[in-house]
C-alpha cells in the first residue's frame, strides 16, 4: 500500500510514519499543500491523507481540485476543525472520511484499511460483474464509469460511486443510515451519520431528473433507490 500524507505538523507526520512502518505501508510525506497536490496528481496512490490547514494550498482546495479532475483515490481529511459544518464541507468537497485531531493512530489505520479495502473490492471485480445495467444506469465497476441514459456522469467521488453502485444492486430496498455506513463505508463509522445525508444529496444533484429523483427518503427509516418516476418522498 502506498499513501501520500499532506501534513505540515511534523509531530503528527512522525506519529503516522511510525504506524505506517509497523503496518508495512509505504508513506510519502509532504508539508506544502501545492506541492502535495502536484504529487497527488503525478502518481497512483492507494489513499491520500490531507490536512485541512496547509501552506501553499489548503486541504479543502486540494480535495476539490482532485475531484474536479476525477482523480479516483480515497481521501481522508485530517484536521483540528471539529464542527459539523466543517465536516460537511470536507465531505461535500469529495473527502471519503474525516478524522479530527487529536486522534488515535489505531483508529486512523482502521479507517485507512477500510476505505482502501472497499475501493479495491469495487475496482477489481470478477469479470462477470464488471457491467451493471438498469433502465437508466450503466455502471462499469472496472473503470468506475457511470452512464445515465447513455450519457457519462462526471465528477463522481469514489464514495459517491460506491454508494450508487450499492443502491443499484439493491433496488427498492430501504436502508437506514447505520446500515449504509456499515455496508458502503465498510466499518463502524466513528463520526456523524450525517455523512450519508451529504452523499445522498450530492448524488441527487448529479444524477436526478425533475421527475426521476432515483434516491427516495423514507422518513424515520432511511433511503431507497427506485427508478420509478415520481416525486421524492
């Protein structure tokens, strides 16, 4: 596993580096945001860990530019900001997870393993599961490309792709936020389950039509995916 860490705090970087060595992970550490962004674009990485506040370019801007460029890599935001609005902003910019300082290195490692494991499973499917088609969607799990009525859906983050792929595999089934965190995020999520709402909102904005919301809210329970034409519940 090869991970790029963009973090200007030397003590935090040193702590992460020690755990990387213990886990057999190859880590590269960059202190400057702009240099880190260029490194993120220059090679294939298994995961990016990006600090929020950085010289050169802040972490949120890095995350946003990577997603705009459709760089398919899991991103974990690492920051001292712990308000709900900050967490939502980080997720809306395309981060897959959010870890607040101070943090447990073991918890960070668990999250790294979870997001990379989930991404790898979907990136390397069995040959007969590569293409998934519905009335409106065509999903290629090998290239992680999505077509909606024959047209490409641009700028899906890795976690948005994972969530869409999961729902399409389970049409009309209702899932709670806790179930989605467990099934899509792939581990016991430590943060606010509002992250599910954020990702559903972003998916709706990218794939829904006026009378085809696809993602339906089941009040008091959670969400379901249904291609039946109608207003969102």
